[in-house]
C-alpha cells in the first residue's frame, strides 16, 4: 500500500489523458460520451487508443456539453465496430454501452454530491463540503484496511475510485450496491448525498479535465473543471473479504407487519421509545431520516457516534462511527427484540384464522373507489427504488407508480422464471389503472415506466404496441416477418400499452375483431396460439404478454359488459384505482442517474437466459394455505360478477410473490415474499369488488333480456323493428355488430322472426319481431 504522503505529485497536466490511461488497462476498450450538447444531442464513440480518446474528449468539451464522461469498466472490444476511435451523434438504446457489454468490473466508485435543486451547479460552500466528506470516508476505509483510492473533484462534488477485480455478473452488482449503502448510511446527509445508484457495470463517469456545466454559469454557482486530486503510485485492489465486510453493514428492509393487517414503514421512533433509547432526529439525504443516539448500545467506552438511518424507501441501517464498533441494525434488533427474526407471521399458524376479507363499504351498484390504498409494505426493492425516482417528478398516483414498476420488472424477467400453480405462472402483469383524467397523472406516470423500459431494452428484445387493431396484428408482434411467412420468436416479450382501455373493449365487441378476446386470454396465460387467419398463417410459441392500460371510472362503467367478466378477461387484470396525491407546484425533471440505474437493474435481470421454476418454502406453503382459505371465503361471501372477479386473485398473488422473490435474489419463494404479495392481494380484492354488481345475470342473459324487451315493446305497437330502432330501444349500450349477433342467435332459437321489407327513404331493410312473449320463454341464448 502507498501512504498518502507518497502519492504521485508530478502528475501529467492533462487530467483527461491520465484518467484514460488509468482506465485503459491491458488494451481495454472504453466509451467516451458527451451529454447535453447544443440541441440536447448525445455524442459517443469507442476507443482503444488513449491519445485519440484524450483528443476527442477535449474536442467534445469545447462544444459546451453539460458533461463529458467515460465508462469506468472495460467494454467488449466488438463495440469498436460502431465508431472506432472517433465520436459522432448517436441515438439512445442499443447505440450506447449497456451492462451486458462490460467484460469485467475494475472500479468501485463513490460519488459525493451536494444536496441542491436539480440542474444547477454547486456553490463553493456546497462543493467544499462534498470534498471534505470524501476525505473522511477515505480515511475511514483506510483504517479498515482498504488501499488508497483515486481521489477526484467532480466539478460539483467529490469522487473516490477503488480498484477491484470482479466479474461482471449479478453477484458482483449486488455486492457493489451493498457496499455503497452502508457508506451512504454512515456518511450521507447534512447537505451531502452519497449516491447509491452508481453500482451498475456500464456506469459512465466524469472525464476529469473537462467542465461540469449544470445550469447557467453564475458567480454564486459557477461551472468548474473536474480534476484529479490524488492518484496512488501503485493501485492495489480491495481484497474480496473487505468488500464483503463492508457489504454486511448495509441496511435491512424493514416493514411493520401488524397481525393479519397491512404493512407500513418501520416506526423507528416507536422502536427507540419502547427501549428507552434517547436520540436526536433530523433530516437525511434524499428525504430519509437520521437518529443520532445519545449513547452507543454496544459499548460502555464511548457515548457518541451511534446512529440509526431510515432510507426513503423504508429500509433501515444502524451502526457507530467508532472503529471499534461494527454492529448493524439487524444485530441491534436481535439484541433488543430477539424474537423478531424470522419475520412475524402474517397469519398465526396455530391461532384462529381471520374472517374472510369483506369489502363492506362497496355500493350495490356502480363504481366505487376502495377505501384504502396500497400498503406501505409493498414498496420493497425495485418497487421502492422506482417510486423514489418518480415521486419528485410528478404528483401522479402511487397506485399507478406501483403498476408501472410491476409491469417493467415482469417484462425484464420474461419466461426465465415461473411458479408452478397447476400450470406455470410467469411474471407478466396485466395492469389496468382506473382514475379521473388529469388529477392523478396516469399518463405521466406510465411514461416514466416507458422511459425506463426504453432505456433498458432494444426494440427487438421488447416490442411495444400502443394500438390494438386486430388479433392478427397483435400476434404478428411475436413473429419475425419473412415476407411470405411469419416465423415465431419463442419467448418474445410484448407490452400492450393502451392509454384508453375501453378501446380494447370496443374492438372485442365487434364481430370482425371479436377474436381479440380469446387471443388475449391465451397470450396472458402464456399459451401457444395458432388461430385461423385470413392472411398468412401465424403460430405463436411461448409468448410473454404484459398490459399497462388506463381509463376513467366513467368510461369503464359505460363499457362494462358482463361477458368480459364471465370469459375470465377482467379477472386476469390487476386493477389499480389511482388516488390523487398532494399537488407538486414545481415537479423536477426525471433524474438521469436514477433512470440509468433503474434501467440497468432491469437490463441485468434480463441477462438471465436459463429458465427456472421457483418453489415455495415450507413456511411459505403453510402461509399460503391460510391465505387461500381467506380468498375462497371472501369469494363465497360475494355474489355474481363480484365473486367471478375474485377467481384469479390467488394466481395474481402468486405472480407478485414471484416478482418479489426474484427481485430479492431468492432461489425460492420465501415467506416474506408471499407476505408482501399478500398485501398486494388484499388491495386487489378490494379493487375487484369495486366493479359494478351484476348479480343474478350471466353476460349472455343480460344482453338477451334487453334485446327481447326491446322487441316486445316494438311488437306491442304492432311493428316490425329494424336494427337501428332496436339499438335505440336498448339505449345504445350494445355495439351494433354485437346486437346483430344476438339477433341472429334469437332467430336460430325461433324466439324472433326476421324478414326484409320496404321502408320509405331506406329501401329494403332487415326487420325483426318476437314470436311470443319472449320474457316468459325458457330458452336462453348460449355461445353467442
């Protein structure tokens, strides 16, 4: 190890060249990228020539971009073929380096940034605070046995770069992320943010020697050049065991789990109070909270230094700044509440079962918003990180945010994972968000999910359709077009994104496109589809279809047809009722670093190609028996359409349990995965029950009765009725094509007569009348 006093002092005057040489190890390829060029464009190129990279960085900097960056870790040499040792304007997506293009991890980065409004430079005081905080962290890690880092000024904050030797795989990504979190917990806050989102392998890093330009160049907030501050003469890699020691000090996901009730953020105040621990509470970075404990619970030799931190997503970390203390939050809870691990049961295995969930506040008819929203405990892992990124940018509903996160995470996983539940259930989420126009920002929130997916995946990996024209058009998305033939792409991922859900219902109600209903159900279930088509033969194999759609309560009520419930289409939908949040007067622009981090997480998940089926652990299986009994009990207490809406709730809960398990890197579905999914399930029971009651009538009977009643009224006037008049008599609530199908079926059952006759100004038209008092007839139309 090289002591600080022995750091190289006569560095080359060109910091860009020195950084390139640090990164260009053993002929490594790196990407050079400039963001925020005039007009908002991006330029990039790939380099294995240090001199060419240095010259290109200076050239880009002269064009006044917001920043010039380099990839920290070595990149696949094949990317040189995109633009070899030169830069040019590029588009987003596959034209830039992704995590999959990184061949190894060579750096663990620490980024210290002053807390301030987005898009502006730091003041001199803010800048100095970040530099000083980085010095404190470097000294702490040196005392822990870490080698000296590269220290740098980012222009607005500070950087520490530690050399590591890790493969580029999921385990390394998790390790690096978990190393960042305890540093943020111990040293973040008080005006400086320790960025925990810089763990992705393809992370781009400020090119030292170029200028950081955020906002306008003001005297109080000037643009500054990023510079290298200190580079060890010999770079040593951090030993693997020291990385693991740091990672083990990271935060724990904590949730309040009242017996059988909803979860919520862990109440640190109550925890400290019930154990008589005095603490000073204050704000912490990114909306988190820090408690400074009056005494250290694990030491009698000092009183200062102990802390508890709650991250914005609810996770909790704890520890002490004294080097002799290495305890964590989990150890503190185990010491004071020894029975807390494993997590308490959602339903006591030996105690009485809770009564079935009954939504007593639902009206008998019409749509009604569920009285309670999503439980706080559902915001685990990726869901919480996605929410934290979206919340500052819009006052859109949290339910919409959750739906977008669920669909995005499921699409990243595809058919690589499943849970066996009579058949394989894949993590494709069919989400319908219902809420008033404007006030809950449904479209704005869903655009955030679309941005993450667009950044994470190429159009070949994930295909998106925003207009469902026909079943054939949808099925073609799962195939390669060979001109005269369509070749199925096994396991192709497709997202059906529909800003007005009732457009789909309208298409399913027309005779020419009615087959959309059956095709959608088959695709939602992941079944192979080979329909009869009028054009080229189509055979879809192993499809993966998710849906993210929105509508208003008024539109949904106006288009609800019981046959969509009877067929199983609606019960397959996870329905989210969007509720307004407090308005945000000046929402922030979406944070680019957060977007990249989320997209990188999804991209990393999508790299897995081996299919696996996750089983429930014995504890999870025991819990499932209790939960299933509650779902069945609730279904039996309801009637008609509401009962039918609940038939797929168990499947939906299993899908969410699968999402939570994979997101937590569990090899099985554990009890806490199922507990969290059960919170989602309880919410979905409430939202399914909020649909209008159609008790006592099947889908067919409802339409048939209305048509026959209209014909009876026409017959009383001794008149034959054309379709247009029947349509008016049934209030126009049936699509004209659907009405003709019903009339054809009634004629076949000899309940209705049909003939053509001359009508003035219309010529010869088809007219109908009933053969007898139709409402007393015993027949019903089936299969129409």
